[in-house]
């Protein structure tokens, strides 16, 4: 079938994603945050913009050399923000890790039950989001728990996005299990930092703040913080 015979228009970037799916980028190197936000908006992006901008900018221009790793993927919204930033400057691809148990904000990276109607629909949405954003070549999903993946992989990480199970002690465990793979100058971004129903802030105060391997915790918003590997 010729391009002209397709039932939709193939666009180079992000114009009208829902009716005209993105298949490939031709102008990736000119992408900035405002343009990336258009893509995320068209996908029905559900996470706050402070977090997504931090992910995009650190993936694009963050210090260090190494892989980008996300813990807890849900519908790939965070992974796509990371991939857009990194792909726009030909940097590293994104590894996103989730054992697919639990729902948004309640990913059980260990042995817990399903907390939400986590049917195939959400995973179909995740993969469609990846395709529609043109990032399918930049995201590598791994169906493991955080613990399993940290034991299976031996890589340098320049950016770690922690957005899996938010209940104590899981956020602390996620950081500590991966900390030795984070290169000096690399960043950790944590989501749902000060949400009342979650324990992320408590875990960070208890296990990250006194940890000499990390710098000061920088609060970007009530939902997002970042800190650097020293």
C-alpha cells in the first residue's frame, strides 16, 4: 500500500495525534518542552506538568552518561516524557520497569495483589501512547519487579524515575536497590512526593536525606522532587 492510499495521514511530529497517528519523527532535533507538551496533551497526559517537564529536561540535558530507568510505568506517560527529551538530542533510550500489578500510583513492585481494575485495556493504552508519540523505538519495557530487575541488570544510570508503589517502605527500597548504579552527577526524580495518602516524603526523609551518597532534596512541587547522586 502506498503512503497516499493509507486511511490516515502520516505526520512527522505531533499535529493531531488522535486522528493522524505519529509514525516517525523527521525534525526530532528541534523539539523543545513546549512542543513536547503538545504531544503529551494530545495523549490525554494525566501526570502534573512540573513532573513531566523535569523528566523531559533531565532526559534531554541532565548530567552524566548512562541509561534512563523508570520504576512504575502504568500507561507510559512518564516514560514518554523521558523518551521525548532523550530522543530529541540522540541520547540514551529509556528502560521502564513494572510487573504490571496494581493501578496508577499503586504499582505493587513486590508481591501484593491487584489494587485496581488492571485489565489489558490500560496496557493497550500504554503501547498506543508509545506508538502515537513516536517513542516506540526509545522505550524498552521490562515486565519485572524493581527487585528482580535491579538484580538482573548491571548498568550505569544517569536518570532514575521512581513512580511505583508509594507505600512505605517501597519508595525507599526502590532508591536503595538502584543507588549504586546511578553515576555521580546522575539524578533521581520521585513522584507523588507530598501526597497525603502516600509515604514517599517519609521514605525520602528517613532514607535519602541522611544518605551521604545523595545531595539535597529539591522540591519542585508538592508532587515532585529530585536529588542528585554525589
